[in-house]
C-alpha cells in the first residue's frame, strides 16, 4: 500500500474504532460485535507496524499497551488533590448541611454521587488530546501513569472538543474482572488480591502497560480540575459537559434540593450497593453551585463544600490468639492483638493495634477472648469489644512487660502519658523504625525502600543510621533476598534522587520529637538552611507562628546532641541537600500592605504570564479572596484578553478593573 493510502486508511480506522469504543465502553451501547471490533483493531495495528512513522499516542491501538517503563516519573499536581471529610450518620449529614447554610444561605442544593472504591486519578488534556495521567500520591505529588491509563478503554484519548483541561476521577476494577483475575491467579498458584481496589492499584503500578491492559480496568470522571475558556456554574453542569466531550460519568448521580433528599439517596444505596457491578464505599455529597463552593472554600485537607458519607463498617467476630509487643520509633511499646484470621470488608485481618495498656484494661481484653473486630474508616483494623458472655473460663488476663522486648532495658511511663516507653537510644527496634520513617513518603520518599528492605539491610548490618543509606553500593544490595540487578539500580537511583529533597523532608525524616511534617515545613520556610536552624535559639524559634514552647524546646535539645550534629555533617558530606527549596513565606506586613488584603477579586479572560490557578494562589497568599462571579460584593476585576460578560457587568457595577500587567506588578514585588 502507498503511504498516502495508508494514512487515509489509518485515520478512518482510528475514527471508526474510537466511535465504536465510545459506544461500547462509555455509553455501554455496542454498535458492532466484539469480533468486528477486534478485526478492525488488528488491521490498524498491522498498518501502524508497516508505517511506524504514522503511529500516534492517541491512536486506539495504544490501548494494548506500549513498551515497559524503567520507573514512574513523579509529577506535581497543578492544584493539590484533596481528600474529603467524612460523615458516618444522618446527624453528621445534617450538621454538614447546617454549616453550609450558615455560609451560603438556604438556597443551597446538592449533587450526590457514588463514592467509587478505586484509585484517584488526574488526567490532563491539551487541545483535546490526552497527554498525561497521574495517581494522587500524597496529594501534591503523584506518579505519571499515563501509559497504563491509556490502556483503560473508557478513558478518551481524543475528546470531542479541542479543549485543554484537567479532570479527576476514579479508576477501578469492576467486580467481574476482579473475580476473573483472582480465579486466574489462584489457578496459577499465585496469591489472590484482597479486594478490587488493591487489584486496581496493583494493576496501575505495573511498569509494563501490556499487563495493565489485561486487567480490564474502568474509570469514572467526577470533577473538572481546571478548564481554559469555559465557565461552569454548577457541579451537575460540569458533569454534563464532561459527558458531552466524551468522558464516562457515573450514571447514578442525583441532584437533591434538600438534606432530606440527600439522606433518602444515601439510605437507598445501603441496600442497593451489593447489586452494582463495581464496589462503592460511600456517597459523596457536593454543594452544586460553583459560587457557593467558592464561598465555602477549603480547609488544609479538604473542601468545605463536600463530604463523604461512609457506609457503616462491617463487624465480625473472631478469637484473640495472643498479644504481641512492638517498639516504635520513639520507643513507645504498643500491644498488638494477634487474631484468628477473618475477612472484614473484603480483606483478611490478622492483627489490630490495642494502643496501650489502659485500653486493654478498659475493654477487659483477655487472651483467648471472642472479640468483635471492624475496620475503622474501613482501613485500620480495630477491636471493638469483647463478648464476655462467650467466655469459658480459660481466658487469661494480659499484663504489660516491665522490660523492652527488643533490648531488655527497663520501660518507663513518662508523666502524663499512657504509653510505656523504652528510653534506650541504642534500642535496635527504635533505630530500625527510625530508618523506616526516614525513607517514608512524607519524609525522604525513597521508592523501593519499604519496611521489608530496611529490615533486611538493618539485620545484615548494612545500615546502622540514616547516613549509611547513602553509602550503600550495588554489590551489597545484590546480596539481599529478591533484589535483582534491575531493582537494585532503581533503588540506587531513588536514593540518589532523595538527596535533592527540600529541607523540610529531611527535618521531618530525622524524627525530631513533636516535629510533624507540617511543622517541618514551617521550620524550613523560616530557617531555610540547616545551619540557620541549628543556630536558632529557643526565643527565635517560638517567635515563629505555629511553633510552640514544647516544640521549640525539643528542637533546641535535639541540636545540642553531639551525635546529631555528627550525623547531619555526615549527611551533608554525602551530598544530601540542606536547604529549603519551596516558595518563600509571605510576611504578615507584606499581606497587610498588599492591594488584595481583605478584597474580593474576580479573574476573567485569558492571562498570558501565569495561569488562573497561579494568579488565584498568589492573590490568596496576599490576603485576597478569589471568587467566580461578579456581584456587588466584588472589589476588583482582573480582566485578561477577550474578557466578556464579567467585564461588562463589572463596568455596570462600577467595580475597579485591572489589566494583566497591573496584576503581575502587584504580585511580583
Ligand atoms: S470528589 C476534593 N467524587 O474519594 C476531593 N471523590 O476523599 C474531591 N472518590 O480518593 C473528591 N468517588 O478519588 C469525589 N464521586 C466522587 C468520588 C470520589 C470516589 C474518591 C476520591 C478520593 C476520595 C475522596
């Protein structure tokens, strides 16, 4: 075939397959038989093989999966991927409604959706083409899983409009695919996946897209992260728009005029959820009106305009076989219930934390007891209570030891604490846990260094402190169990990358008492180098907002220790970054002086120098509030190119109007 003919034929096949795929996977209304579809797909693949220069990232043929990746790249989200506050009862929903109405008034209406139990994803389209897909990660940084997401047939590769936008949704494994996958795994003598969510997560974490392609995943899109040049007034309008441009939207969502209607919707799904072809773990309730959403705003973690109703946790009875003890990073000794394995909410539970001695006494938990177990928030196993009526008399009370089960030194109970602690700084358990903490996601975020690998490294004597991590070499790592050449190379690469982490990650990773990840960030912003922080006095520390006396004292005494200073110097000499790399903090005077302080600002039209999200962030950091529509409460309108109705309205209302240049000037000094 001539190249020209091939090109035409390829384009025709792509359009046809796209349309058939859309009808099959998105609308669930097939136009042709599977055999016909497969036939056309094979024809397309053959032609693309014969004319490789005509291949395209958005061709339906990429659904079969491309070549494996060496590792996933990290990607920063344009705006953080937040989580949702939880409601567990009708009362919680009514409280939510009351809080909402206090802010926006009684006109509020809600959009209710199923809470799909899968994996949050972000998809970016440029001029209608799918260019990047990522996992949620820690909310700020996720992993680039574009290749795997392309294999999900309901995720459009080209939209029906050439728009640029980011959408968010949930990738999941339908119940039927999950069962088939587990049957196949069992037949092959492999371990089953615990639940569809783990199976979906495992599939999307495959570096080989061909494997992901075989897992029959699906995705519902439930929100627009940002869209250029389009005004949306309500959540349900957004969903309809998403549907018209080719996304798969969950068909069960409902528009509710009152909280009573919301509660009816929620209750109706308590029974019906079992009949759905996919798993849900609750209902998401969102304030429908976009202006109202903006007025309600966000907490650090979640929007105030939405809430997740979580279905009541399943409770199961099992036997408490034993209580074991764990020594944590800070020396706290935690008793753990060893349970006769039971399935709770889809996964096997063998263990549950009992937290401390007081709790064991309060609940009168004895070895051999029949206990009720549930998963709190559907994740963390918990012993709810003891069924004392089932006691036989064989049960034995439990008492905490007087000495550390790991190093044998005497345990102490610090004043005002319920916990028992091992205060030996050389205790191997504490050192090991400290290492695990150092490499964890919120700290130095070293991929491939989980609890198991750290434990092995520690037990082989290859690492004694966190600096040793940066001295590991290939030969040493190759000695470990299940560590091939490839994983060793990946591991060394991520250790190397971690050296560049911004100061707050290191500070959090070092595990200074009372310094959590948020405090670490505050510290790094105010003392942007390790040298400055080490030198900071108690008074300088408490002068910083958000740093209290307890934390300041702990920091000072931490940096007084010679072994700490030795360790930090060693880390620095091994190339670990000791400076803060994030944005500069904005001082209070700067906010007070800013032209945006206390002002309500509306952005409209196209901006050149920065995105709307960036502009909003800056204005908010400088004490302003950014809303979506012009009203008499608006103080300032920033009009970019091609501003339309908002500009007209602002003029009518005599509102101050700026162009982009004025905005850039105001935010850049
Ligand atoms: S809206 C700002 N809608 O639930 C957060 N989330 O904690 C916006 N989820 O992992 C989330 N179904 O991926 C929303 N219909 C739905 C959802 C949904 C599932 C997940 C989401 C996130 C978690 C929210």
